[in-house]
C-alpha cells in the first residue's frame, strides 16, 4: 500500500519534497511496482543501516554501501535486490 509522506527532517532529500512511499521487500526476481500515477521509484529511504543492492531504472546495477539509518538516497531504482542488501526498513519513494 502506498502512503504519502512529507519529510520534516532529512539529510539528503530536497527541502519540502513530497513523496509517496512503499515498503520494499528486497527480491532478486521482482521489480518495484510503479506508483499509482505511473511514475517510477525516484529514491529510497533507509530506516536500518547497511548496504542496498539495486537495479537502476536507466540500466545497470549499484551497491550503495554504508548507508545510515534515516538516510534518503535520490536514485532511480527498478528493483532492490536481496543479494548483498543488508539494510532494513527500506522505503521506495515515488
């Protein structure tokens, strides 16, 4: 289920940014859904520190390392991979 959120404190998110958020279950086989308005994931919010392995919307992969709890990552993501992902409480932002 998508939820709407307006962050009040952030390290990396643009000031006054509004997002729809979806809890992510990392998977090596399943892409993230598109938002109700048809948009792609445009960032991640991490609630538990660690690494996140992603497929990028533009193609390719990236392992985002040593992410902190409470960190926003502005990045186009099509899938959060289970392999090599150690962060927890990941939200996809749309």
